[in-house]
């Protein structure tokens, strides 16, 4: 399965942002499925932040990538384009970009080490419109000195946006490296913050 890495990027304070705690809007961690065996299915999706590559195993989403993330071009001969298999994911992403959805409900099956999976599950508890730091995530995992390891795991998150690694920023409020590029990270955070001020919590319907 493809993974993406975060290229070295200088710390930038583009918004600036404040690191916000996750209470009182605690979000339950998403339970991940184990990826199923078989050829990877994929589709391409236009979006307000550029073309998105979705990958899946036929039952769950295994990847969401944005150019120029590494992993985008790592398609194999046995990959199968299957636009219909991602209809619900596309619907929810469209609602998210329209500011109408805060919590995704598509099944997820990322591939990673046990530590990476723990970090990614913790990312899913960061509420919409909020941000946190690598150090805070490390502390929540019971490993307060593991900020660097958390940052590396965050950078290898294969399901961008839905597993919201864009909500992790520097302890000083600075935007840090993002696989999809800092302009996209800033745009996602601005979307969520502007929507959070005007909309009630909840998922999109119908």
C-alpha cells in the first residue's frame, strides 16, 4: 500500500494559530479495520484543494492523498479503478468542503505500525475547528518525550483530511510541514475555523 512522507519544510507561522485543548468537545476515537487482502481499488476526485487520490480495499478507505504527496504515483499494475466504490467517501468530502460536515463516518483501514496506528487514532479525537501539538498527543499516549516520533507518525498518515493530521501544529502555534503542502493545511484549518463559528456540531445528512 502507498504511504506518504513529509518533505522537510521550514516552520511557518501563517495564521498564526493558538494550540487549543480538546475539551469540552471530546471526540471518540475512530476504530480502524485491518486492510483486506486483494488488489487496491482507487479513484480520482476533483476538490477545492486540487485532485485527490482515494484508495481502498473494497470495504474500507485505505488512503487519501493530495499532490505532491509521495505515494501519489505509486500505483501498481494490479490496481483497479473503481469510482463507484468510493461514492459515499466522495459525498462526505463534498459536504466537508462545503462546510456542512464535521465528522466523517466512512470505514477506515490504514496500514501502519502499532505506534503509528495509535497516533492516527488519537488524531481522530481532535475536534473539528480545533488544533493540538505533537507534545500534547505524545502526552495523551503516555509518552511525553516522544514528540518527534509522533511527528514522524503524523507525517506518514495515509488518510489525510479524514484522519485530521492537518489539525496538529507547532507548540508555538506555527504551521509545520504537511504532506499536501502548507497552503492546503492553512486552507483546511481556515475552513474548519470559519465553519465552526457559525454551524452547530454534527455530520452531514442525506
